[in-house]
C-alpha cells in the first residue's frame, strides 16, 4: 500500500518542476487607478516606501503603470492588483488581475 503511493509522488514532482523551469515568477503590484479614459487600458499608480540613500528617512516613490483591462471594469479610485505580462503595446506591460476595492 505504501509502495503504490511513493512512486506516484516521485513521478508527479518532476512534472511540476519542469512546468515552471522555463518561466520566471511574474511580478505583482497593488495600486490605485488614476485614469481609465482609454479603451481596455487603465493607468495605475503604485507607491513604494524606500529609505533615502543619504539621510535614511523613509520617502515615498510613485510610479505609473499602463495596464491592460480587457473588460473595462476598473474605475478611477479603485485599488487593484496588477501582474507583469508580455508587451501588449508600446507602453502596456502589465495586466489587471483583480479589483480589490471600489
């Protein structure tokens, strides 16, 4: 009985490793939608808190990401999760994963 379960787990493990070997993990970010005027595109601003290199005070850095929103479901002010993807246009390299808060 234990012999039949042991080979099954040994065989399943290499398949999962091979499936993820060719592709790196994709980055995810959480940010606020600041514009949704374009069709199937939203602009999301993320804020990162980092220490200043010289003074060591925590400062906020903001960055804008152009996000592919296939169903145009994000609204201005929504908190959303985005994920890195292949280049979709000149500026779009991220896609909308979910709307966290309206």
